[in-house]
C-alpha cells in the first residue's frame, strides 16, 4: 500500500492551509473531508457577516478581495473555492475518517487511516504523519436536559423564514445567539433569549451588541438572564433561575415554561474529544485541551498533529481562522524537517 508523507483530515481553512504548504514542500499528501469544502463556514447562517477583515481569512498567500470591510459568508465560500482551484488541491469529499491507528502498534511506524465514503465504501490509507484539522462545529456543547433531541430543537441556526409568526427560544449569550435573535426578530418571529449569565458576552461583535441590547431593553426581544434550561417539551421550554436548587428534591417554585415552536441551543462547540482519545491523544480533564506541543502542534502520539480550533479544547474563543490558518504551515515545516533528517 502506498505510504503518503501526510494525511490531512478536514478541508476547512486550517486543513487547506496545510495542504497548500504540503504541496509547496513537495510532500506526498491526501486530504479528506466528510462534508463540503470549508464545511463549517458553509453551515453558518446564510446572511452572516464575519467579525474580521478579509485579509485575516487569507491562506496560502492568496489575496481575499472584497468591496466590504467585513466579508459575508458567501464571499468567503467563494474565496476558498478559488484558493483550492488556484493551488490545484485535490480534496476527497464525502470521506469520513473512522479510525487512526499505528500499523502493528509500532510506536514509530506509519499510520493506517480508515475512511468510509458517501456510498458506504470502506477504505484504508497509509501515512507517515496525520494532521487532524476537523474543527469543532460538528460537536455542539450539549445541555444534557430532557427533550434536547426533540425534532424542533437544533444546535445550529440557518435562516428565519420557517419561523415566521412563531415563538422561538434561543439559549446562549454570545455572537451566534445574538445574531440569530436579531435575524429572527426582524423577520416576524417572537423571540425569547435565555442565558445562564447575568449579561451578554463581552465578545459579541461591536456592531451587534448595542443592537441586541436595545431590542431587549425595548421589549422587542424577551430575555431571561441568570436562567438555565431544565427541560424541553414539544411546545415549551422549562427554565429556572441559576440560583435555584436542582435534582429531584428541588423546589419548582422558580420554574416557568416559555412557549416555543422551535428551540435553538447556541451554546458553543467542542472538538470531538472521544475521537482524539481513540487515536491515543491525551486530553486534559480540567480544560478539555488535547495534549500538543505548542511549537509544532504534534500530540503525545508521535507523528499525529492538530491544527485549527481543535487544539483549543474548551477554550474555543482562543483559536479562530485568523490564527488557526497558520498552524498547518508550522506542522508541515516540522514534518518536512523530520523527513529530511530521515532521508539524510
């Protein structure tokens, strides 16, 4: 079986940046993506505007030209498609990686990467090194409450139209929750925001924060702060103050039921830590940060690297496209150095 120098898992900005660096370093590599190109960005709300400026989303040294100070989701998707075309990157789409293991269990041997494609066909690939750049967007932080898996509940918001003249409860207090609440409100939806803290997150985009605060102040958007969800029902959300006791013996006097035709749990996302553990990567129990060398992004499994937001664990707000896009080049540099030493 052909042994690649590098197998990249994930075709988001971090994975693509690594692929570009690998091609320029003349490495033999493959890149697998279970969804669409930059799948997380593709799943963002259709009218989303980025917080950052275009040049901070650039990869491979290719300019991102936009007539706007802040690029839109659609502009960003177009940019990354052009990057892939311009750099001649071949991506294996609809390929889900199911396992990563050392051949024969040898500590310094090549990796076997198992995949399943969109038609259910299984395959195995061999690589001297593996880079996991899968991001966090596919793994939402779950509340762990009854009713979280009901059909009218989602951890992702796309567009307002299906909820016109309906009641929607949004759980969360950061950018995603604020922008979704405003979008729904402006499209004829009765919106209620539930947040466990006393106020909205300080990191909300500077042009969004006063807007959502004013809508709450005037009563256009109902908001319940220092409040948590304890149950989701087919037509409502049961909440209580965060100071209320919990458990079977808890008093229910502070609870109320908020009407809800739909519920969006926009409470953030986390790396697929179970998958990383299955690959042998150690995860800090307190922070959920996967063990990695901050200089090379190599994990405690020699030859297995991380790039992008997957390195941040629970500290999701510390890694964005703006800084994660540089991880791949660092990883490829370390791999290329090791290969040159091996071949010397």
